[in-house]
C-alpha cells in the first residue's frame, strides 16, 4: 500500500498505474488503509463533480464500510457521514441506525470530527434522527474543547438558539470570534447572520457582508446563499439581481440544493433574467434529486399551472405528495386546494380541511386564508 501511494505521487503515468494496482492488491489482502485510501479518492472525485453519480457513491461507501468493519476509526467516521448523506437523498425509508452506530464508535475512539458531526445531527434533528439537544450539546462541547474549529463555531450557534443550553448571545459571540480567528467559515457565516438581523448585537449589514465574504472566500455555501439573498431582496444593500445570481451559481457549483431552488425561482419569475421555465425546471429537478421539498412543491405547481410543461394534475399531485411527505406546508396547502375544488382528484372537503390544517400548523398564511373562507362559506364545516 505505502509503495503504491509513493508510485502514484510520481509524474510517470506507468508508475502511477503500477501504484494503483498495488493499492488494489492491498485491498484484496484486507489492508484497511488501502480501503480507506480508495474510499477517500472516490469521495474527492464526487465532491469535485457537479453531477450525482450514484454508482460511484455506493462504491465509495462500500470501501469505507469494509475498512470500518475491520475496525479503522477514521473510516467509521467517513462511512457514518457518507451513508447518512446517501440515505438522506434516497426516496425510501432507510434505517439510519448504522450511520449513528459507526459515528458513535469513532467518537468513542477519540475521533473529534465524528463527535462534532454526531452532535450536530442530534442538535439539528430531522425526519430520520430524533432531536436530542442534550446529547447534541455534549458531543459538540467535547469536540470544541478538544480544539475542533467548526465545533467551536457551532457551539456559538447552540448558545444563540438555546440548543441544549440556555440562550447566551454574549458567550455565543465569544465562541464565534474564537472560531473565526482559527479560520472557521461556519462561524463567519453564523456571526454574519447575527449582525445581519441584529440579534443580540446592533444590526450592522456592512459588517455582516464582510464576514459573509470571508466565509465565501473559504467556500462556505451557506454564506453564498445568505449574501445572494441580501442582494436579491436589498437587505442592507442595493438590490443587485445579477449579483444574487452570481452567488447562487457559485453555491450551485458546489452542489447546494438551496441555491438550485433559489436560482430556479428567479428563472421561473424572471428576476434578474428572462422568464425561462425550462431552465427553472432543470434547477428544480436538480434540487429535487437532493431531496429539497420546496423544489418538489414548485415543480408540482408548474404542472398544475402548465408552466413549461403541459397541465398534468396527476404529476402535480405526485410532487405535492412527495413534498408533503417531507413536511412542506406550501405543498399541503396546494394539495388541499385541489381536494377542495375537485381538480385532478375527487372532491373531498374533509381531506381538504385536513391538509389546510396541517399547513396552518406549519405556519403557512395562505392556508389560514383558504380555511377561513371555508368557515365563512360553510364548505365542509358549519358556517363560523
């Protein structure tokens, strides 16, 4: 394995090919570092590609899996994280316990990257992992104390939002500044957001932009999106739709589904560009492939309205339901309207009310309006 790695580092292509063969041979002899090496190589190829390659992802995961099963802690970290990402994109109900299992083992072996990632999973929670702020705080705090830079920055976010700890903006800012001094783009972005909205600090959009740009220079996609959003809506800066498109595209080049969605919406609405439904559909589909529920809803709405596609209520309902399964209140409202009016589906006022109420529980104002009209007109309910 080591000699193979050495040969690959040489400029001679024949030597490089010989090196690759030696590493493959090392894998066949269950060399865990060779397995990890190939997994990492595939991981880097995937990161540098703009297109999803499911087969390559599976191959990468399998190499990390083999090495993990042989007890290599570094691979356990990569296996847990990459399996989690792969499952998140899957349309099927996957068992995430394997991801957590190997991240926990890697954490127990002192791998601080695993501690941070595991803590963040527990702190954020989602449809797949039950939120556990106490465990999340514990893992993030330990990895922060051990000097993991992003953990230091994220602990600031936990203090800001009260995740597993009491809200303490002053302490949060200390953590942010500590992490920023160590080069954390996560902390740069999160501190910029505080400055942008004036939470616990005096609102300072100029200073926020400074930190967003610092994070952008380090490749932080959240900062690209946040700065693009400021330019798009003129928050603290002059509206600059072309500038917004520029930064959304930067994030898209890094595979970010939020940017794909936002740029798709700009194309759909003709913001900073000509209305282009086909291009909008292209970017919505890219975001859908990454599991974005808002993109699913938007694409479904295009089928309902016939924007860039023929009107097709069955396809609209299909994408609304996909989005609903991920908890999107806008899709719940759109589907409820179809049920109320009997468009593309059998009219069912009780089901319509059910989905309007689900959407209302998600805070969607348009659903409140439509349900209020049903109460006013006595549609499926007594007049009230």
